[in-house]
C-alpha cells in the first residue's frame, strides 16, 4: 500500500502527458535528496508498469547509488518481467555482494529467459563464488540456449582456467550450434587461440539457422574489429559464403556489415520474391 504522499505524487504525474511525466521523474531523480528518493523508491511498487520502468531507469542513470540500489532490490521482486529485467540489470552495476543470492535465485527459477540472461550477466559483474557456481550450472543445464550462451559469456569474465573442463565438455555436448560461438570465444579468452579457427569453421556450414551466423559475427567483431586487428582471410571467405546462403536476410546483413567494418564492400543479393 502506497503512502499518502506517494499516491499524491502518482496522481500529479498521471495528470501530465507521458513526456512531462518522464521529465518530472528524471528531475526528481536528479535531485538526489532523501524526500524525492523515498517517494520514487516507493513508486517502484506502483501498478503502472511504464511508471515503474521510468523510475528505475531514471534512478539508475541520474539518481544516487543508494537510491538506485534500493529501487532495484524492490524491482527484482516484481511480477512484471520488464520491471524485473531492468532491476536485475541494475544490480549488476549498483548491487553489492549481498545481492548475489537474489540474482542466483532469479537465474535458477525465473520463468522469463530474458530475465535469466540479465541475471547471468549481472552475476558475471558481481563475481562471487556462489554466482560462479550458479553460472556453471546454467551453462550446462538451462533449458533455453540463449541463457546458456549468456551464462558462458558471464562466467568467462573471471578469466579463471578452472572453468576450462566445463567449457570443453559443453563444446562436445551442446545441442544448439548458436551457443558454440560463445563457448569458442570463452576458450579464446582463456588463452586457447586455436578455437578462433573453430569459430570461423561455423561460417562454412550452410545449413545452420541464422542465429549461428549472427552470433559468430558478433564474436568475430569483438576479436578482430574492436581489437584493431584485421579479419583473417578465411573469415572473410566464410562471411562471403554466408551472404550467399539461403539463411535469411538478417544473417546476410550481419555478415555484410562485418565485412564493411573491415573495409570490404559486398552487395547482399535482393530477397527473392515468392
């Protein structure tokens, strides 16, 4: 139950246009005083989802660290998955080690795979032993492939070679090829450069679904373009092949854009009409 002051503030906010409402929430967050913080934090439990999202975003970007942390700890318990997702992401940035337990709970039990992905990323940021154990379990057993990929990305940020056996086992057993780019990237991060060739190999298989190529392009961009290194000739050859595959325009555009960033202009064939 909201306090009288919080209800009054909510009433004032909803008497305004959406744009004015957002401006006022942002203004209150920027004040960083105890009164404004207390009211905004209380309104994280308001029934209106958009208001709750705006408050979390504003406190995250403009508010005090303490206010953002308190708001996120409330938001992570919300029934709405969008609110939970923002709160989970926030705790990766403003949370403390004591928030790891709540994030582990989300990673292990939340029904929304997007929220579980965010929980994996936030646990990677907090870097606790319990969080690492939970991430390892998700890498091996989460039912949704995207969560397994995100958990892989998160666990490797520890740069701890003790995770190598798990990653190698998953490379052998992983049923979804779209997770392989993350697994290969993890091994490269741990010093096994030979997995760069295995990553490039994915580009030469013509019957994968488009997400395999999209994720491979993302990893290649990080390994080479973002690092200021030239794309290997074999990667360029593979990307050219992807553009010719019948795998959907998203994969073709991703390959084209990566080649463009490497200074290579390639035309994507127009989609065939049916």
